[in-house]
C-alpha cells in the first residue's frame, strides 16, 4: 500500500502528537504513532492513555485502507530533517514501512495496529463553543499557577467551570491563585465544573493558536474532547472536587495601591537577585509615600529599592515569593498594576485598573 504527503502537512501534526508521548513506556506500542489510511486521508493518533491527539491529514495515493503503528520519535526525526517542501512517500509491506523522499530512504519496523490500545471515553453530556484564541489567552493567564507533583492531586491541574454563557478557569498551587472569567458564544445550557490535569492543560495550550477559529468542546464527568480544525484532543479528567476558593474574596481590604507595572516588574527582578535561592523571599513595606522592596540571603547580601507612590491606607509590611509576584505582574495587560492587601494580611490581590476578566491572588510568606 503506497501513499504520499507533503512534509509541511505531516510535520506539524507529528510534532504535536510526539509531545504527549512519554519517552519511557510500560507498553512498547505506546511509543508508536498509529497510522490509519482511509481513502484520501491519513489519520495519525498518539496517546499516553491519559491524553490523546488525533490528526486527520489529506494525502494522495493508496487505494486500499490499511493501518499500522510506527516509532514516533524516529518518524518525527526523519520528517524534521528532510528538506523543506519535500514530498514524502510511504510504502507499507507486512511489518515494515518505507519512508522515501528524493534520494533518502528509511525502513522502519512496525507493530500491529490491532494491538494499539483504545482510549477510554464516556458519553459527552455537555458542550460549548469558543474561539481558539480566547481559550489560549485563558490558559496562558492561569497555567503558571498550577501545582506540580503536589500530594493534593487536584491542585496539579486547573478548574474549568461552564455556566450557561460564562467560562471560568481557576488554577492554584496553594500559595497563589489565578482566575480567568469570560463570556463564550451562545448559551451552553450547562452548569458544570471539571478539573483538567496539568499535562492536559499544557498540551492543549500548545495545540491552540491565537486565531478566531471556533473550536468545539465536549465533556463529561471523566473526559473532555476538543475538536479544532483537523485535530481532536482528548484528556481524562482528575476525579476530585476542586477546593472552594470564593471565601478568599469575602474579606476586608486596605485601600488599593496603584503602581506602574513595568517599574514594579523591573524592581522585583533586581531585588530578587539577592534572595534566598530556596524560598525566593522578598519583603514589601508600604507607607503613604513609598513602597520598599527588599531581600537578603544566608550570605548576608542585601538588596533594597523604593518606588514612589500615593497610598491612603495604613502601613503594610508583608513577605512574598519574588518569582510568584513577578509571574502575576508579568501577566497583566495594563500600564499600571492595582495591589489590594487584605486587612488581616492574609493575601494580596493583583489586578488591573477598572477590573478585568482575570485576577491574581498571592498568599504571604513568613521570612
């Protein structure tokens, strides 16, 4: 069975699929890409049994339907190193597939397609539509706040909540919190919460582009499936209830503090140079005229810098993780940043003037 396909059509799909395939597998066949040829279309599938990506690509040739699996990373490396504009020809015979382009020729060993594991999916009761660019912005605003390897496994991911025409995404590692909320097209007709795993969030963000192309999202209590152009992305959900985060907003705050975002970011970066490498702690002291940011480390190095401000509240003195603070400030899309300190010194809210569809909350640390 023979067919051919352009390198620029095949390569992006392979790169996205190989991203989700783990280098070390308990099942050797999971290191392979499933190739299914039907008519004038080749379907590529990759999975780690938690995430699956399917790409449907146009090709020429064949005439017979067939399927096999090929080593994913070897296949990718071959296609990646072929010259731009190359036409790649395939010939499948028994347990071998020949990949040929110009004077280059490669023979890869295959594993039977019937042994490729089936990705477990349930009936999708809920669905909504959103532009790829809108969802990508949402993921980029919250993904850095997800935990990584936390024993509270529900924090190793993000909450996705759909309520009629409102989409909300929430991520937290227990020390910081990011919330993004926006309207979606039409009325979804559902009111549901699901928890997506960390790897699923990161791979979905790679798959999305910044266009207004509409995607379809379908989800149940155990899976979510997203269809965009010629890709279908599926992921198993975290079976847990996400912690209630609304109480953090139900408290008294000191008057807001307005500061130039870029200047604050630069000061944080400079002072962070001399923080303790393990905890990255900085002190923030605010009075009516100045915001002082300082740090020290076990080698007795010290850094201190002040920003001139106008502040009408009581003095503030709190400690924070410098990297967490910089992450939040860097993700604001405004000239100024608004800081709101809780009256009981349990949190700092980082926002933009006039409010926005995203907010960041930082918990203080003891220095």
